[in-house]
């Protein structure tokens, strides 16, 4: 039986060097929490965004879901993300093969739209709503 272990995501014990090493080593246990910790704790929102971008296509769906949450936490904590970089990742995640990732992506889009004043995905949602109304 896999036993869950609580990890405080509001405290970052990883150095930038540790983070890059975890990526090189594909240390999934670390990669599951790094995006979350960066979103809340790293002194550079750009570094958080960069690491999340690096991990967005990871083979492990749980890592991809953590990355999506990392983007959301970065937006919430720092009120900063680069739309031209993050938006394509979010739109792609909304179509991810994993239902788990798609669910987190929709939550992140909603949160980021709210926190950043963006409107990612709203045009398509409005079109879909109009189609259903005309059916």
C-alpha cells in the first residue's frame, strides 16, 4: 500500500541547483512538489514559470497536474505570469489525454483568469453556450 506523506508546500527547501538536478534525474517525487512550492515560495515568479514550462509535457500525469497548479499558485502569490508563454500551456492542458490534468487545467484557467484579469478559454465557452442555446 502506498502511504501518503504530508509535505508542506508553503516552505521551499529546494535550491535552484536542486531543482535543475531533480529535472535532470527525473526525480518524480521531487517534481510532484517543486511546481507547488515554487508557486508559493520562490523569490522569482519567472523562475517558477520557467520550471513549470520545462515540466509541462512530463510523461507523468501527476507531475503535469502539479505544473498546472504551480502556474495557478504563481499567479495567486505574485499576480504575475507572462500570458504569451503560459496561455498556450493552459490551452494544451485543457486537451490533455489525462482527465486529471484537464480537471486541474480548468481550475487553473478559472483561477488565473480571476487573479490576472485574463479571459483564457472564454471565447470558446461562449460559442459553445450559444450553440447549445440554438439547438
